[in-house]
């Protein structure tokens, strides 16, 4: 699988950076855009890299926060009509404390730009060897931060990210797990994915920037049981957490940078 980082908080020289994530995945004869960043950085970086973003087969949105969904407007303006896969509830209003965490655009706005939405409410195979996973069951102590809320039937409720999607790409019985922010807990998501195959690679954001050292150590210890070979992580993971992973897991750990491209085998 070839992975090109189109948006991330950190970028290579000459590339745009913003708080957001977008990964171009080329695998099993498909070209997939996993998340879209916050604004137009994904589209601009694709142009800088000479990538024709209109050739993507579909867009997958990991969850409804602006830093993963906000760039969809700019993507659709470039690509025209595209299938967009989302989890149930991804387009509801979400907040981080008192701050709006969702994009300003709504369902009608995106559909007017050509979004053909499909709600993924259960695990589904997109193609042979490409599996979309819905929100991971809670099995460890990891939970979304209490500051995150979602508007349900006009009421603000704690957001447990039931809309969260991750992707598992399986080649030769080896799995590569692609995550957005891992709000449901990276331990829970890896545990869920490992029910389908041996997870050997993890790519994406782990949302660990707020975790204390003891919590990070426990997460690294838990993940070590799965025999993961590599982590390509960034966005919301946090510098401290990346450092913990480099010291605390028996795997290759690399930081994502917008503009970078690498092969996963």
C-alpha cells in the first residue's frame, strides 16, 4: 500500500500544514482519500505533489470534527461528485467545550457540491482486503475526553464518537490499521482490528497529546502484546506521546509529515 500524507499538523519544507489529517491511500486497485483536513490544505498539497485528486474512488471520513471533515468542501470543489463514506451521526453538531467542533457546512451544502453520502453503520468490506470498521467497543479504560459533546435531539450530550470509522487493509494476512483521531482509544481500535487479522502497522492520529506519562506507559504496554511492527503517527498524537512510543514499544515509530509518501508492505 502506498500512503501519501496530504494534510497534517507538521509538513515537509514547501508543503502546507494545518491542524488536520488527510491520507491518500493506494491499495488493492483503489485510490482512497481518508479524511480531508480542515480547509484547502489537502487540495493545495495534492497540487504541489502533482497528484490529480479527482481520480480518487471515494472519500472516507473518520469522524465529524472539522479537522477531518472541514476540507471536504474544497475536495468536492476539485473532484465533483464523489461517494463519501461516513459513520452514523458524523454530520451532527459537535463541540469541544463551548467551541464548535464541526464544520460550518451541513448535509445540503455538501450534497450541492456533489457528495454522495453513504452511512456506514456496521463493519463492511469496501473491496477485497479493505475493511471499514465502525466505532470500536470499549474494552480498555480509554474513553473520549469529557469535553467533547454532540447535539442529540436538541440536547448537548457527551460525545462517545459512535460515528468513528477506521480502516483495515489486509495483505497476506497482515493488517495495516488507518485511524483518524482514535477517540474511542487506540487500544480498543487495535483490539477490534486484531479480531480480523494480525495488525502489523498503524497509521494516523492517536489523540494522546493530553495523556499523562503513566497513561501513555500503560497504553504502550497494552499495545505491545499485539506484535505491531510499525507506527506512522501524527496529527493529534502529540510530541510527548510520539516520544513515549519510540521508547516504549518494540516497533519502528515515525512521525507523519504532510508531503511525505511511503510504502507499507
